[in-house]
C-alpha cells in the first residue's frame, strides 16, 4: 500500500487503473497504471485479490469498470486511494 501511495503522490493523483491484458493462451498479466504510466514496481506485487482486501479494509475504493478499447485489454478497473492525508 505504501508503494502504491508513493507512486500516486509522485503523479499528483490518487486514482489508478488495474488492467488485465491478454498476451496469449494462459498468459494474462496485470498492470497498474497511474496517469497512463505503468508503475515502477512489479505488477505481481499487487493482485486483484489484494485490491479487494484493500477495499474491504477501507484503504481504496472502486470507482468504475472501463470498457476496453484495445484488443489486448481484457479488463480495466479504476480505483481511488482513500484517506491519503
């Protein structure tokens, strides 16, 4: 959570995208983007289950699901960090 918060502060925003991309059969990596830039730490550091746990614990909130435009994107969800002060 601290690394995610640091990256958001660096980009002067508290919203981020969680994207699952299709790279081939059984190969679907996920990434976190802030201001159209992929984060500087491994995508595997934060999984979708981790995001669900952060929501449950009140650290982040789900904002919306975005319809993918690019064929490589399977799923795009937007989140916001809560209580960043």
